[in-house]
C-alpha cells in the first residue's frame, strides 16, 4: 500500500463500504433509542464493539481474498450441508426483514421531508436500488457506494448544531456503567446485535473475492502469496478505517440523541422517523434535515448490501455464477435473487407487520447465526488446507473466539430478558 492521501483513498473499499452499511436505518433506531433512553450512559457499548467488529470483518476479508470465494463457498467445501443450509436460510430471512425495515424508513423520512405517500416511495426506492446494483458497471457501482458513505457524516455534523456535554460524553464512552434492568440489557444486546451482523461478513468476503478478479493476477491470494504482505496491510487499513468510521457515526447518533431527545425527556424511539421528527421542535428544522438525510443515504448503502450478501450466500451455496462484476445475462439467477430480495423487502415495508417486532426477531436470527458463523470462520482461517500459508495470526484468532462468545451470550440474553 502506497503513502499519501490518494493511495489511502484507493486502499479504501470493501471495509469502508461494509462499515458504513452497518449504520443502516434499523441500526440508527437502535443507537437513537440508546441515546434517548439512557443519555450518554451506554456510549461505552459502541466503543466496546470496535475491536470485535474489526477482528470479525478482517477475518472475513482475509478468507475472501485468500480463497477467492465468499463465505458460503468456503462453508460449502468444508462444513456439513445442513449447517450451510441453516446458516444461509436464516441469513436470507433476517436480511429480507431488515430490507423491509430499511426501505420503510427511507420512504418514511422522504414523506417527512417532502410529503407524498410511502406507498409510492417504498417500491420506487426498491426499484432504484435493485436497478443500480444490477445494471451499473461494478467499478462505477463501487465508486458510488464509496461516495454514499459521505452521507453518514451528517450525524457527525449534528453534533455541531446541538448542545453536547463533552465531559459526560467522555465518562459515558470510557467508564462502563449498566443497570441490570430489562430495558438497559435489551438495548445493550441490540447494540451488539446491530454492529456485528452476519450479512456484513458475507458481503465483505464476497467483495474481496470480487476485487481479486479485477486485478491483473486474478488467482486467489493463496496461489500467489508473494503479494500477501501488501494485501494484508491494505485489508487491515481498509477494515480498521471502515469499522472506526462506522463506530464514530454510531457514537455520534448516541451523543446527538442524548443531547437533544434525552435531555428534553423524550426517552422512547419507535422508528428512525420518530427520532428525526422529535428533533425538529428540540434542535430545529436543520437538525431534522441532517438526521433524515443520513437515514436516506445510509439506506442507499444498506439495501444493496443486504440484498447482495443474501444473493452471494444463496448463489455460492447452489453453485450459481455470482458476482457484481458479471453482466446480468451471465448471472441471471444471482441478479434475480438481488431483485427478488429487494422487492420482497419493499412488500414487507408496505405490509402491516410491526417494524419493531420484525427488527427484534431479525436481531435474534442474526445473533443465532453470528456466533456459530464467527466460530466457523476462525476455524477455516486456521486451516492450511483453506488458507495455504496465510493462516490467521494469533491476535485475530483470539479476538475471533471472543467475538463468537460475546455474540452467543448476547443472543442468550436477548431470548431470556
């Protein structure tokens, strides 16, 4: 990896896009609720997740770059078929529910800002997102996703238009405090579940494999390990940058809603639109516009990531031709899965399904999938038969296992509290 701003920008790719997509509209609901209900008190939970996010995403990125395939392809070769079917099936269900929530939130904030009908906005948003993913050239599409990450800076900008108690922020971010009541535990579990999500693992691994195919030497990295040092440094920089950016945005949402909503007695957020609407009388119309623009921008990132990761997982499991670098005629089933998942998500957004209950069960499903999937990724990453001479370093193995344990405990807590 070269030096200088241009080289650094060029090194940013799958990790940055994955990190930004993690702050999707449904994630914004979680962070807004944490800030509204508990003020700055749960800011530490966002800081805590960073090393685990980095470890899990770097493991998935290395698997994709080294093997030349996505996670489903690796699991298909090395895991029992029922395990693969269960993980992919649950992933697809959770992704489609999330798609419905995200498309619904984007339609709702569009209505909030411009009027009109969510019944029109939701299918229009779904069609635009699916069409862009299917018809834009891969390189141009990746550049578009990179630029869309800028929309998340709206939440950082929010901190400059509200009154923030920075001493309380520092205490909340670095001094863990947790009351052992149901609401606090539920919010903590939700924060963990929304920041470490299986669809992000599948997406980053698949995009690393996809990027490898666009290089002059298209072989998997294990077959030309002389480039490993440079590529691992790039993956590390990209992943750390993307996950740090993701957590900075999440922390900004917690701080912004704590400084406005919590400070004025608004402690219950039912949707991203509720948070945006509640900001207007407290922090002014500009704050509402900033918050709403962020929801729409991150939705444009998250919708294709959710649909794409589901399509990669299904396609690799069924030996389809997959890849956003493929023409639509070459990978019809793969692109059909993207379109189908997005349109089903739009149908969910238009249905009478309670979005909060849907997101809860989506989080439960993600948690059920995350722990065993992370464990499987660590095991695969330590096998020379999978990674050649590029097996995971010790620090990634340790953090990977700790992440799996954390997610297993998180899921158990979600089901019991």
